[in-house]
C-alpha cells in the first residue's frame, strides 16, 4: 500500500508543480470608478485613473482586460472606460494612445510595461502642452488605454519559456476578437469628435509589443487593406492612404513575415503617394531581438514542417521594385527579420553618446520626405532614419530595423531614444 502511495505521489508530483506554476487568471483592475492618483494613493485596483491632475503632465490611464479566448473579461470594465472617454471628449479634444503588451506581461500593478507606458504618456502630455502654447490652441487630453491579456500562462521558473506556442495562439485569438471591437469603438470616438473643425483634431495611436504586436496586427490588418484599396485612384476615395486610427506602431512584433505580404504587395503596387500622407504602420525591430530572430524561427520550423512553400517573383512600377519571395523563409521568420520586407533602418547619430540622457523633448521635427528623397535619410533628435530604396518614398508602411544602441533586445522598448523617435512619429501623424 505504501509503495502504491509513493508511486502515485511521484506520478502526480509534476501535475502539482505544473498547477502551482499557473499564472493568475482573473481581473486585476476590478474597481471601474475613476481614481485620482496622489503620492498616498496609487489606485492600483482601479481601471480608470487620472495622473498628475491639473499639471502640464496630466494624463488619464484606463485598463481593459481580455481572457485567453479573446473575450472581454467584463464588458462593464470596457463600457465604463469608454463612457469616461466620451465625457472627456465632450469638452476637450483627445489624443488616445493604446498599448497592447506582449509575452510574460499582464495588467498586474507594477508590471514593467505599465510603468514604461505611464512614463511615455507623461512625456506626451508635456509635449502636447508645449505645442499648445506655441500654436495657441487648447491642449488635447492625453488618454492611455492599456490592454491587458494573460501574457504568461506558467509562472514556474524555467517552464515559462515553454509557453511560446500557447501564448502565440492566445495572442491571435485576442487580436481577432476582443481587440478589434475595442479599437473600433475608440476610433469611433475620434471620428465623431472630428466632425467639429478644431485646428488640432482628436487622434488615435495604437502600439503593440511582441505577441501584443501580433494581436494588434491580427485585429487591424484586413481593415488597413480595405482602406488602402479605397484610397486608390478610381475607387470611393482618392488621396493619402488611410490606415487604422492615425498611427499603428509594432515593437519587436512576433508574427511571421508571410502575414505582412498582402499589405506589402498592396503598397508596392502603388508607385507614388501624396506628399501630405503620413506613416500609417511603423514596425520597429531591434537587430539584437533574438527572441523573434531565433526562438520565433525555431518555433515556426516545427509548426510549418508539413506545409508546402513556393518562390514567387513580384515586379512593380515598371520593374523598379522587384521582390523574390521565398514563402518558406517568410513563413518561418518574424516580419522584422525578413530582409526583403525591410524598408528603413534607424541608427544613432555618430556624434551622440548612448549614456547621455536628455530630460525633455523640446523639439520634434516632422518627417521631411523631400530631405529623405535627396539624402536617403533624415535625423530626428539623436537618431537617423534611412530609406533603403526598396519602396516608394511615401509608402505608408514602414518596416524599420533598429540598431542595438537604440533598442537592445526583445524587451528594451521604453528606452529614451526609441521613445523619442516614436513620439516624433506620433506628433508627425497627429498634428494636422
């Protein structure tokens, strides 16, 4: 009997270890009323927060949480946030910023992604106030929406890195279901607000990291393709390409390049763009992001083993842009590491030192396409954006390889230089 008990114990021990290592599966922000943060009150359980009230760095932060099946965990949480944003938008123009986190993160208080997002919102608010004083308009209210999902399914040390396939699948469900609804409702807020004619309109910017980048792309890629087609000559609308919201930024996104191929083909088929156009999608991947460069590739090798792939030749603009698409490589490599799809590089200016930190964003140049046309590059603060001449100059979809000095590895997404460049993109895409 004792022998059998010991046998059962050792057989069940791995199960106990596995279950004890499961990551929490519940709502972190369960109080849906607005909370004003102070030095004595962090508002950690609140899904609607107001930070730095009545200062030049004031911002609102809201949370929406989604479960493993891609469903909104509690629609009251989302509805309460949307109602709060509508109330703000009734009196002020708004600058909405959505952040969707990636692998190993969630909506728990103290998560490093939340803290980095909060810091970026604070700086955006400061920039907005600077512009409002210079241009003589009432500053837009900066509102951040942190979209939390279960980016970790196992907390047990060592085992959490085996959740790649599980969390990739979950991120895809999150993108196809809950994220799309929320983003469309946020876009509706800015569209309704912009029926009024202020100088600086309300805007929507969406940022996704890692598997969060995959969730965002799954949520909006078909919408972007539809709007691109509608902006072509002889369709319902002719003019600058429309995207989703005003700008979508994907940081070290963990999805295969093959998924990007339809948008790439659409963009390459158009040989010129309006000078008034803005970037609509910016993919930024670190050259040292080994998680999406090697680990992602290994994961895709196993899952695509039985699939067939071809080599396709694409030629656009009278042969000016030629692409030899190896479907196998595109299906195994992350979009930011598939060289045929890269459009730009982002590097640190040679006269800058990475250990020198600037405290404020005092000047933000807009994208000068004519300068890039003449020199193939333009400097933004301490960074240089270089066009690789693989696409038409005003192509609204940027796939940028970022140097190690600016973004080092998979999780280095809130560094000073990178965030300054992203804020430049936001300002360039939202100040008209």
